[in-house]
């Protein structure tokens, strides 16, 4: 015996069951379609005509706490081996003196190393003739104690450095300065939004987009220095002033326009 009555046994009950099932099917199908449209819209950007873009700018004054100097040594000998040996000896001696002044091994980095034969064309023999070998290398020195900049420059000048450049001033971690600039930039954008709301009668809603970019502080400092195999004295060494730098952050915020 079947649990459900047949059409012939109870046509009214059977019709009601069919109508309820049909209504439930239509209801669930409609909900599923609505959910599909909602999900599909999530990937769609907010129409441009429904939003407004505001730029804000914030600044922070950066106080440098690191100076980077570059010292180079060039040597010339008849053979590449002799030039390399002389150059290595001079560079190692300078590094030892810089370390003795309190600079950590981690703050020293070889920047360039070059070796090449210096040749000249002889018009009588119509050949390029060797005039010896040139070997050069540069050392980047990160100076964390700003009071030691002049001392390190003096050491380099007195210990064979043939080129001195820098300093480049920077900070070890500028995230705190960036956060200050960001707060000011967002406040600047919000101030502009309020002004536009009053002047244009806009109704501004939620934030629907955000991006930012920064202008790095302008690096400044003493330029090309003196050098040349121990000719620099303390009286020749300039006084270094690190000054301050300006970090500028730009933010672009998109606001939804309401009806």
C-alpha cells in the first residue's frame, strides 16, 4: 500500500501537494538566482560615475641617522697580479683602520672591483702596447654614529683612498615617519571631501578604493671629497651637517556617491 494517495484516490490532496512543491521550487530557484547575481557583482568595479576620487598629501620631517660614504682605491702596476696585490693590501689596511674607528664589519660592503690593461696605440709599430694594469675597487661604509663622519673621511684620505664620495644621508627605518605622513595625507583628503560636500552639495558615502605612493626624501650631503694616498689632514676634512629631509606621501581615496 502506497503512503501517498493516488490522483484517483484523493485528487484534492494530490493537487495541493503539487502546488506546494511548485511554489517551493520557484522560491528556491529565485533565491539561487539572486545569490548568483550578488556574487557576480562582487567582481565588478564601482561605476566611475558613482564615485569621487580625492588626493591627499602628507609630509613628515625625517632626521637622518645613517650616512653612507664610498671610498675607492686605484693602483697601477706592470702586471695584473702585482696591481691586484698592491690594491688588496691598500684596501685591507684602510678597512682595518675604519674598523678600529668603531665601524662594524656588517656595515662594510665592497661595491665595485675592476681590473683592466691600460694600452696605448704606438704609431711607429702600428700596435697597441701595454702601459701596465689598473686595478680599482670601492668600499661602501655605513656610518651610524654621525659624529664619526669626518673621522672616517680622514682615515680614508690618509690610507690610500684615491676617490671619496658621499655622504648619502638616510634612516635605518622610516616606517614611523611614513605613518605620520599617511595620517596627515588621509586627513588632508577628508578635509577636501568636506569642502566639496559643502560647495557641490554632494552626499558622500563609504570608501571604495585606496592607494598611495611616496616621494622619497631628497638625499643630500657633501659631494666629491679629497683623497690621494695620505694627503688629507684633519684641517682639510669638512664639517658634515646631516640636516633634515622631507618625506612626502600621496594618497588617492575613492568615495561612493550617494543619491
